[in-house]
């Protein structure tokens, strides 16, 4: 089975801190994604990457950046954490075409205080 | 703005009944359609995919697709309390991405 591993299950950070969320997949998937999930708003795409060093903005990229230096790892960076970035963050990966479905990591619940 | 619409629920059904979950989408170019199950506090898990009009069955689950009417549905037969979860509909948008609905919460009453 494909495994998508997110480095932290729960994280508490202070306003203004730089925050790194790490995601690693072990099945050689080309595509990787970062979503946030909030009650009533569903899953919203922050950034995605379809190849090493390639990235594209999703629907809500403001306040975030990403890095993909290796195929298996996709990092989400909160440049200066704010309280409105408190959320569940989900990483996902898929093969070269999205038509085969995503596999999600277990999620990181980030609280910014 | 491309959208996927789901009734948020909760949809309550008695144990052993058929649960019917529906989803409509706006992008006529969408080619692939998925249902994910998400238990409270957990991440979404893919349970069904469907690509062509008609029905696709997998165990107790049946996905139905009607591209002309732009809707997708999921039927769960012989519903069990363990099926209680939020069900997310997702459709492809372009080559790489999905658009997700906000989910329907299903409660199966023992």
C-alpha cells in the first residue's frame, strides 16, 4: 500500500513563527498536494507539485510556500504563522494522472496561538 | 468557479437500510469521480472511483454516474454503524487536481 507520512500529528506554534510541515511518500508518485480542511469549508488546495522542483498555486496559496527538492518529499512552509492558519493540514499524493485517485497522509492539526 | 455540491446532512438511516448520498458538479470537463470516506479526526480514504456513465459495484457500495445531469451518487447497502462517517465527493479538474465537496455526514443508527 502507498504510504504518505506527515511528520507531526499535532503542532502548536506561536504567531509569527516560521513553520515547516513535512510530507513523505514511498510509492514514487509524481504528484503531491497540500490541502487544509476547515469545518464548513471542506478541503481547499494550497499548493501542488507535479514534478521535482515544480510547484503550482492552488486556491489559497497566500501566506504559504512549498518546496520539493526530492520526488518523495513535499514541504509546506508557513512564512509567518497567523491564528487564521490554525487548521488540519493534509498531504496527498497520486500517480502522474489524478484519475487514479489520491492517497492522503494522516494529517497535521496545527494550532497557532 | 468550479463547484461540487453535497448536502451536509446529517443523513440518518437505520442499520441494515440503504444509504443514498448525492453529489452534483459544475465542470462538464470532469472525467473522473471519486468517493472518499472520512472518520472523525482521520484523513479521507478512497472507497470508490467511477469514470463512465452507469453503475459500478464494489461489495456493499455502488457508485452511479450521470454525466448529462452532472451528478454522482453513492449507495451503501446493508448500512452498518461502522459506516457512520463523512463522505466526500471529488471530481477531477484538469490533469492533476480534484475539486472536493464539503461532505455529507452519515449516521447509521443501531
